[in-house]
């Protein structure tokens, strides 16, 4: 499961029109800007503000934090991923960020679940689990870095304006 977050920055509509006018220089500027924003959140794999805010149980989710510029030259996008998977193959970062909600666990083929608690063996037909609460750490990081992202977008606008002005 993936989650897409749109980040709003002031002046981006005008900037996108200028990118179109600037041709190759606009594409290069956009790529450079997206790389700078990516490095703001994830300077190196598994590091940076996003990785630091990621809850740590084993550290696997933090270490899997990366960014990538995807799409062709006309539709570049910045993707920040946390690709850690459970042994069953689920991307569990989504469950950390969104929570799991209450659920019930039942045995598959056997007639009961077996637990060893305090040296005593207990069998249960089902277990009710209250679930986990959402932890929107990624949104807190985005809110904290919003000013720096805006500065990068402003610098991109200045670069395109200077190019279109012949400077």
C-alpha cells in the first residue's frame, strides 16, 4: 500500500508555466530542485529528518528510507519510500503511519492458538487485538521542513526567471 502526499508551495503554478517556456533548462532546474528537496528529507539512504523521526523498533524501517526522482522529463516526481517489509511481504511502514485498528486473530489449520506465558501454556480459539494507533511522523517532518522546501522552490523560480531574462 502506498500513500501519496501532495505538498503545496506558493508560486508553483507560475513556476510551472515558466518551466514550460524554459525548455531543457526548465527540466534541469526541476530535476535539480527535486533532488535538493529529496536530500533535505533523506540525505543518504536511511538518514535525515524523516529517518530520524521514524519509530524505531528494529531500525529496519529507518534504514529503508530512500528518495527517487521518477517519471520522464515532462512529468518528474519526487518519491520518498520506506520499503521495509514484514516476513510475509507487507510494507509495514503504512501500518505504522496509519495504525492497524482492532482486529481478531484466529488459527488457520489448527483448532487453537498456542501461547506460552510465564511458563504456562495457554490455548485460545481467537485473540482480540486492540490494534495500534496511527503515528503520522511523516506529516510532522513535512510541516517542520515546509519553510526550507519553499526556499528551494523560490530558488528554482529565481533560476528560471534569470534564464528567461537572459541572465
